[in-house]
C-alpha cells in the first residue's frame, strides 16, 4: 500500500515538472540559448477614470482612498487602485502604455519596497507608485498640473 502511494506521488511530481518545462522558451539573442520564462503582457481596461492614463485590466479604483479635482484646464488626481499582478508586470505596463498617451518617463526609483515612476506631459506631472504584497498590488496614481496655466484665450495667466 505504501509503495502505491509513493508511485502516485512520483507521478504527480513528474507531471508538475513537465508542466513547468512547457512554460519555458529558448532565448538565443545572446548567442547562447538559455531557458527563460515567457513575459506576460498586461492589457489596459476600457474606460479608465483618467482618460489619458491607462489602468491595467483587473485593477479596481478604491474610491474611499481616492480624490480628484479639475477646473479651467487644471487637474489634480490622487487615485488608488488594487489588483492582483506582479509588480514588474505592472511597471512594464505603465512604461509601455503611458508613452502612447504622450507621457514621457523622466525618472524611476525604488524606495523602501515601492517602485515609483515619474512622467511628464506638457504642464502636467504624473507619479505612479507600485507596491506589491503576497495577496495584491496597489497602484497610486497622482496627477497634477504644474507651471503656468493657460487662459482659454491662449495667453498665460
């Protein structure tokens, strides 16, 4: 009876190893093949609360921790989103998606367990802070207008 249990456990372990091997690909870009994990690509959700700031699919706005104000061409947003994803995947998502909306990455930092990305566009600044834990990832999106504000007529105030 014990040997049947042992064979069953070995069969399960062998299937697990085969499954792991099937998820790996060969990358020969360096000249020598090596096994690497495939990169998962996150997708932007439709209808982001901030039109020119895409949010990854599966991340939800935490309204109790978020606020926003806008008037006369000035915006201030401090939104908190939570979801389940690897911090590196979320970071890669913002680095790829924000330039599509004309945001330029100006600085990235790693501070006490947080990844922080800073972007600029025209007279606006954007700060993305990503914090991952075992159960979820939190993304804080802060957007504000800086510099001289334009009148509707086009001349600075």
